[in-house]
C-alpha cells in the first residue's frame, strides 16, 4: 500500500510544482515570486523524500537534506532584497 500511496503523492507533488512554476513566472510581485520559490524548494524536498521511499536509494535522501539546508539561503536573499527595496516599510 505504501508504494502506491507514495506514487500518487509523487504525481500530486509534480502537479503542484507545475502550478508553482506558473506562479513563479506570472507572479504579480516580487514577494509572490519569493514565496513561490520557497514553496518550490519544499515540494522538491518532499519529492526527493518520496523517491527514497519508493526506490530505497539513500542518494535521494541526501539530495533532500542538502537542498533543505541550502534553501534557507534562497529564502533569505529575496527577503533582504525586498526589505531593502521597500526601505523596511510594511
């Protein structure tokens, strides 16, 4: 049952990734694009973890862990850019 559920979840994550790419390209503002980029990294991490469950290869889990550690910087950089551009105003 677990492989079937993981396979379905993989397809759902791939569909959500496609929708996020649309938001990333068409996002009306920089903040929307930054949030879409962060969510995209979360979905890629989840997809890699599911691939670990399905295939049993630990390499996918290594990719997920390293991406989780580096995606923090992908969140901080656009946030600092937006804060500098707006002058810290909300």
